[in-house]
C-alpha cells in the first residue's frame, strides 16, 4: 500500500491530508469541550455533529460541479485558505458556544467544496489501477489522525490556551494549501471539456442524471443509504452503550474510542488490501455489509460477556467494528470512483457525499428515537439486523450484476448519454 508514496505528486498530496486532518483532530476536541462547558447542554454537542454534516448534505451537490468545471488544484487551495480564515475567526469567538457551532457549519462549506475536488483528483494523480491502494492509504491515514490529533489536542488543552489550538489548525490548512500548489501536473491533464463551457445548472442536472442512470453507480448509491443510516444509529448509541449500559470508566472510555480507530487502520492498511488481492471488491463490499450487521447484533451477548470477562470483550468488539468498517469504505469509495467517467467525477463524488451525510443525519435522529423507545443496546442490534436483511436482498437487484462485473465505463463527453447496461 505504501508503494504508492513513491509517486512524488501523490506523496505531497498525502502530506497535505496528514497535516490538515491532524489540525482538525486537535481542534475537534477543543470545540466539543468548549461547547459542552459553555452551554452545559447535551443537545449542543449534538448540534456540533449536525453542523459538520449539514453543509455536505445540503450544499455539497451544488459545489460538486465546480470540481468538473474548474481547475481542481485551485479549488482545493481556495477551500483550504477559506477554512483557515474560518478557524482564525474562532479565536475571538471561542467564548460563545453558538458562534462556534455557526463557524463549524461555515467551515463545513469549505470541506464540501474541497472533498469532491480531492476525490476526483486521485485518479489523475495515481492512475486507475492504483485507486484502491490510494483509497486504503487515505482511510488508514484518516483513522490514524483521528487518534493522534485528539490526543495532541487533549495535551494542548491542559494549558487552556485555545487561541494557540485554533492558530495551529489554521496553520495546518495553510501548509496543506502549499503542498497542493506544488502539484504542477494536477489540473493540466484534462483538455477543455463541455463541462467547462456548459451552464452551471445544466452541468449539475446532467451530472446527476448521468451518474444515477448507470446501473453500478445507482446500485452503490442505493447500498450506501442503509449503510450510512446504520452508521448514524451506531454513532448515536455507542457512546450511551459504553457509558450508561456497560458503565466503562473514563480511563477505558478514551482507549476504547481509540481502539475503534486502530481497527480502521488495521482494516484499511492490512486486512482490506489482503482480501482485495483474493476477492472482488463487490464481494468484499456485500460480505462486509453483512458482517458488520451481524457484529452489531452481537452487542447483545457482549453485554453478558463483559460481566464475565470485564472490558476485554468490549475492546475486541470495537476493534472489529473498525476493521469491518474498512471492508465497506475502501471498496465502496474505490468502486464508485473507478466506475464514474472522468468528466463526472466531481459531481459523482458530491452526490456520494450528499447521500452519505443525509442518511447519516437521518440515522442520528432515528438512533436517538429508537434508543429512547427500546434502549440503546437493542436499538444498535436492530440497526445491525437491517444491514443483514439489506445484504441478503441486494443480490436480487438489477445493479448487482454490474457490481459483479465491475467494469469501468468509458469516459464520454457530457453531451453524449452513458448507455445503461
């Protein structure tokens, strides 16, 4: 997997990801702490999550066409500098929970612009045959930064110097922009396409139409809906399960949260690539969907095991959740990116983000309601049962054949419809 870092352009691209996600992790801890202590309201912490997801859910689809219309290098640079400015604004407003939540939402607009441009740049930087390798590295890097960033943030918070924490995050966005600017080849490969001269709303509607009419992409979007819905339920219920049902100590809670990220790293960096060499991505995707559903149902016997054996089974369960997460994310992202024709990759990535964010928000809301009605333990198991049913029914859908064939559609000009299989 790390062989791909021998590509100097992708190496600088990857360094930018490390630096910006490290800064995000540092700031995330500070923001949650500030909002929690300033508001003393659990709802405010939930609003932080909503503020992060809403821009992609509601505005990402409108920003995606820009990644197909304009130079992606300059879009990512502009998005990084915009996010740097927003983080700097958090310095004078860090005493207001409401202001921080609003600024997080505005920062999310920058991410909604950056992410489609970044995703659609990967094939250009590494080539079609290296997309899975690049996706695995990106997933494991994000998981690693989810451990390292908050850990550094927690250490910095001892000083209570929140101005310094936000300044560090702003500096990471500036460094990320600098690395992206060094990618001279990025944005120069594509010649002028109809997307660049097409009117904005025509480009938006044609992108959605062409992506959704392709059986494989349509199937992946349909599969993404229940997966991200269940992820939303899991995100809502897991903290309550650990703290209220399992009653883990504060000491173990932090390490258990880290074990989830360790599982993602193991899955994306080691286990996932190993299985990708032996199985088709589509097979791994459906198997992973069923497996994580079964594993979530096993949270019920886990409640009995932790009484007998303590916290060890909880650590094992959480690590496996992280590993199985990679069995879904890596093949799903790489299949979608490989199957999307080059002229539509920006809009395709934004549609993927829109679907994921929208259903994750729905999952958060549903998870809270189910947890209140039947308890968070059985609510988590019920959500897992949904994935088992989905994985059993998906092979019956027409798009499953396209997933099995896993053929790369030809890159066609936008004025020519992509034929449905």
